[in-house]
C-alpha cells in the first residue's frame, strides 16, 4: 500500500455536489483573475488576455449551492476588466439526469480516499543499533580527532541513506474505478487529501469533507478554454466523480479483460475473501488463498454477490487503448496516482465462484 491509509466518504447526495459555474466576461489586458465567494471558495485563473481582447468564460467555483455573490479581483487591477453575469446552468440538467440514472448501488457506495495522516515507519532497530555503535566508536577516538571526524561523517552519510531508503512517501491522491455488474455501469472516483488535480469539465459529482471547508482552485486559460484544475482544501478530503465507458472491458474470472493487476482479491457471494496475487491481462483468475483486502475497500459491501478488488499496475492502459484514461481528471501536471478497481456483481461466463 506504500503507506496509503484509506477512509470512506458517502456520495449519496445529489449531483453535481459542491460545483458551481460562474459566467464571466473578461476584457484585456489581464494576467490573472481571482473569482471569490468570501470565506467559502476561490478560483484563480492564470490567463493572458491582450489589450482590447474580450472573452466569456464559464469558471468552476467549488462553492456550496447556496453560495451568494461573487467578488472579482483583476490583475493588474487598473488595466483590464471582468464582469460576472451570474451562475450558469450549462450542462447541469444533463449531469443531474445522468447521476440519477446511475444504479443506486453505485450512487450510495462509499468512496475510498487517502486519509489525513500517513504514518512513517519510525526508527528501525537496525538503524538505532547502527547509530549507537557509531557514537561509541567516535567517543573511543577522542584522542585521534581526524579519524573521529572521518568516522562521524561516514556514520552520518550511512544514517541519511538508510533514512531515505526507509522513508514513507505520503500518498495524497487516489483513483478508483467503480463497477456495478448488474447494470454494467462504471464511474471513476478521484480523491485527494488536501489536494486534487482534475480537469475543468463539469463532473458528475464533487464533494468536500468536511462540507464547510473552503476550497482554493487554480486553472490556466488557453485558446480552447480552461486547462487543468488544481484544488486545495486545508485539512479536508476532495472527491470527484465522472462516468466511465469501459468499452470492450468486462469483469470475468475466465479472463482478465481490464489490465495487469499487481494484486487482486475476490469475495464469494457468501462472504469468503481470497487473495490471488498478481493477475496478468488475458490470464484466468489465479488460484487464491484466504486473505482480506484493505479494509477501506470493504465497508460492509452487500452480501449475495461476488466482489473483485484489485490494484492495477502503472501503465496498464496503453496510449492507443480505447480505455486510456489520459482524458480523465488528473491529466497534465497531476502526479501519477494509485489506480484501483472495485466491482460487485455476478461473474460472466461461468456460474461457479472464483477459484
């Protein structure tokens, strides 16, 4: 898990959650514009609007649905101009309808998100023994200062190498592909602790926990509109949901039709978990042994159906693949995030439970 601790967030509220769209006209020259709901949200646009150029933008603002008036702060202040025309409902009716058409099992499934704390490993016994031994050697060489200095320097380098090799790298963003076997519907759930990279397109859902957290966003404005959105919220989780068309992919225990799994777990309809290890694409499900998946992926999942949980290998989806996720949130400057899959349904092709 690389130090990743997970926690669940319910997504059962209506779409699009905490996502507003402000229709704003900008007139150059402008290099930046802050779109502010005081105390609730701020979106900074990095733009390059030439003198006399006029553009109308639909700007995402991560504010509650009861957000009131906006404040606009132009940079440079006395050069260009920005005007707010009001909150836009462009695309909202379609998103709300699509959300309601998702099976209830997907809408109400708790999401999995990075937790607020990622514990380090702390000093290891070997490292402590190494430090103690080096200290004793240095003390014993007090009458030979040059040699003592050399030993001390070598010990310091050794300690640093050991510490770096054993450091736990915090994982702040995560992506989970959530599937419903009965309907064949899939969604992509991107989540982050305090930060989340996304695109600026209207999502099915955007949630913030705690709901009162203020969210800062930043996006660049290019010729084709807004590019890449970075969201930040102090001591809060951010969750973004999009619909996913899996194309030819499907879940089967006869053949892996998704990608290379670094690790996979299955659950039988009567609740028995098995760990199967690595599962290469195109291969049948490997024989498993009793073993539970990470707890956050199994928050009282419904009984009577099979479950597949797997961690996909980096680069599982090739560029020409119809399932390439480069167009989904997190593209561009976003760091590579762990990719998981969670599916609940009935195994295709065979009535038997997974081996």
